[in-house]
C-alpha cells in the first residue's frame, strides 16, 4: 500500500508539472505495489488480470463452491465478485471497477498477500518453499490463494485475528511431523488453524463458505487440536464433533 501512496503522489506531482488536472481521487490512479488492474472487468472478459482478480475473490464462491482460477470471467466469477462487494458494502453489480480494485489494493500488501496473513505464517518448514510435491513457485502460489480465502473468512467472522499454526511442508517436514503421505501441506495450500477467539467448530463451519474443498476438524482422527483447511479435487469435509 505504501508504494501506492507514492505512486499517487508522483502522479499528482507529474500532473502539476505538466499542468494536467490532478486526479479527483486515489481510485483513479490505481497504482499498487503488488498488482494494478488497468480496466474494468465483467462477464466475458478474460486474461491474466481476470486471474489475478479470481485469486483475490477466491474466498467468495458460496457454500461448498470453489472458484476456478482460469482467467475466464464467467458466472462463477461474477457471483464471487458480487459477494465480495456485498461483504465490503460496495455497489454489488458483479463488475470489478475502480471501487472494487481500490478495496483490493487496501486489502493487499506489496507482496500480494492479504494484509492479515503472510507467507512466513504459512511456511514454518523452510525458507524457500522447496521439497514439496510441487515446485516451490507453485507451492507459494497455492499458499497465496489459501490466504485470500482466509482473509474472506476472517472478514465474515468479524475481522478478528485467525491463528495460523502452519501451512506448507516439504516431504522431509511432513515426514518429521507424521503427516499423511498425500497431505495437502505438501502442495502448499493446506493451513492448520488454532482455536483463536472463534473456536474450532466455528472456524470449521465458516470455512465451508470460503472455497476450502478440504476441511478437517474435531472428531476427525488427529484433528481435535486444530482445524485443517485446504484445496483438493473433489470435496472432503469431516469434523464430526462439529456436525460436519
Ligand atoms: Zn493440516
């Protein structure tokens, strides 16, 4: 966000020097340290800018849904954008324009993580994301998507901090903690949550609305002391003590 402010100031200075009219608001000069969208996006649009948007609204697919991160702005993306807009009190038309992008800039750090989560939190195994079941770059990209899902979940639960106990594991780290051989932690998209102020069952129940195809919690073997949320193909939710 800092570099966005710098960009706004620079733009204002440039405008003054060239006798241009200064932009009316920061939304117009939508520069951001992580990623800047340069056009309004609605149904039918496609491209990398759509995919970047999809990553950031991946936590709004509706209950049991998983938003495809395919760069194609279809009905699912429109619905996710609409839910995001509703969550933040924006005009909810399912079209991502200046207001929606401004909110996303406000919510993201310069490394593209949502403001309330960090790469470090999601990797207490190693420093370079290597040694898992996917490339280091893919593991880190997967973790980023999980963080945006968690940001949506956090906001839906009153913006109280969510306790993250860990995320990515290399094969060595996974073996050391006795993780399952096919654990999603090896792919970077699994996150283990502490009880926090919300409690395990509230977290597990809420996770169903934010794009987590895998939810394991109290009552499922080995998950009485944390809630595990992750991506996977197909849905597997089990937290019997929470009625899931
Ligand atoms: Zn886990």
